[in-house]
């Protein structure tokens, strides 16, 4: 297969998006789904991947076509849309970062036998990632993510291949039946972060623009779309791989994932160890740590980058230039989020999975709003008519909006009634 001219110059934002996605949703929620219901939720995972695809694809598509990020697109809808997104980012950014830092801190405790509190470990990890971003900037982030994603993909697929003969595929179904009974809260948590929160579409558009600024050349819509598709398909394959690991090792064992972070981390590592063999535990720890670290590094960059772009749009009458670098508000946000993360880690130390479920359910509830804004942006007059999505893609987007909105309403009603 011959790659299009200029592909390697454009390649990267899709992997960054994949690195952000392959974390809590895959390592935690997909694995738990396999442990709880075998392959009974595989159809739900695939459905979430299909229905959410348009909302994510619109980000790099809009950036490549117009030279603007989705943040500028929201501004052009109206100041209300930009303010709404900005406020949502302030909330979801902290929740998301605390959830992933909490998991990473427990894994570091397990891997290195460190007795320090998780808020100390998480705080030092955050500081280390922020330092890497300050020194390496976007180029350093780009190189690091490519290496990390390659390692985690190879290790996960090998583990899944080894574990596959132990799996019972009789529960495989496109739609969960009566035997697949899982709490509605977990169902929403699974779908909410599968494959990633929809706000990641904004980050994808920003990374596309930053890649263009780095190489001083515009990326075509076709190349941006191909780059994103590679990352998206990869996240789907790995989601099913983690589901297989959970189904092969934990389902029917009588063991349930603990809400306590230290216990949960040990169970997570045992999944891989049971597949590879006890002698490979060091390799297993590297694979798991790499998976979570990729998400940690990318979200520490992504949320401040999006907030920085919001501040620029809210604070001036002119839109930021296409090649505008990150500004002071990026680093102010990095520092502020660091402080809030340490506070959050100290408050949620005793419970990991409820914190993750809270983050994913909150994300699920806000998904229809951002999905709607993305549809508005991609069909606006800013997009050249010939580059706008075709009818099939728009129909899929509207079906996704209905599904996300309907499920969220059902869940809220159940909470009120309960």
C-alpha cells in the first residue's frame, strides 16, 4: 500500500488522540466489562465506537479545511457556545486528570513498592510531565507518544492473543441479552469514556493545527482524516483486546474488581501476568504503566491547550492566528490544574473505581451537548460546501445524538426515581 504524499508530515495527531483514549476507558472499563459479562457487552462497545465516530472525526476535518480549531467554530456559533464549552472544560479537565493520575499513582506504588501517599506520587508525576512539556514542547510530545503507543499496542495484542484460547466466546453478542446484567451506572461509565470523552475532538483539532505550525505546511482534509482513522481503528481494536483479557482471566473466577486502588491495581496487573506467565511480571508492569502514562501525558497537555485557546477567543475581538503558539494561559492552567489535582487525589485516595465511574458518567451526560456543537460547526458556512460531511455521516451523527441524549435521560430519571 502506497501512502499519500505528505502523510508522514501530517502523521501524529491521530496517535495523540488514541493515546488520550487508551487509558481509563480501555484498561479499566473494557477490562471490567469483560470480567462482569464476558463478551456480552462487545456489541455495546462497537456501537459506541460507531455512533461517536462522527463527533471525533469532525475535529481534524474542520481544522484541516478551515485552518481553525473547533474552539473558533464554537465562537462563530455564538459566545454562549464558547462559554459553555469553556466552563465544561474547567470541570471535566480536573475530573479527568484526577481519575487518570489516581490510577497511575496506584500502579507506581505497586510496581516500585513505594509507600508514599498517592497525592505525593501523583503530584510528582504531574510535575514531571509538565516539565517534559516545557522542555520538549509539541515536538517532544509527538515523539514520546509515538513510542509509547507502539509499545502498549504490541504488548496488549500479544497478551490478548495468548489469553484468547482460555476465553469462552459463547457470550458473544451484538446486543446484551438477559444474561448480561450490569448496573446502569456501569453501562453509562463504559459508554461515557468509550473510546474517549467527546471533548477530545477539540484537542484533536488543536493538535492538527499545531502539527501544521511545526512543519510550516497545511494538512489536507484527506491526510488529516487518514491520520485520525488510523488512531481511531487502533483504539477500537485495543478496546476489544482489553475486553478479551477481562473475559478470559476474570470472568467466572468469582473475583470482583475492588474499589480500593491498591487492590484494583494488583488485580489489573495479574490479568497480564496470568496471560504471559509469572516470569514476565516486570514486562507486564512496563506495559500497564506505559498504557496509563500515555493518557496521563497527553491529557496534561490537552486540557490546558484547549483552555488556552478558549481564553484567546474570549479575551479578544480577533480570532487567534492559524499558526499562533500556546500562550501564558496554557502554563497558568497547567499550574492551577496541578494544585487542584493534588487536592483531588488527597480527597479520593480511598476509592478508585467510584472516582472513575463518576468521571465517566459526568462525561457521558455532557456528550450530547458537545456532539451537537460539533455538528453545528461542521455544517456551518465556514466549512466549504464540498468538504462538508456527506449525508450518511450526518445521519450517523444525528442517530448518535439521539442515542446519547436518550440514554442520559433514562439514567437521570432512574436516579431521581431511585
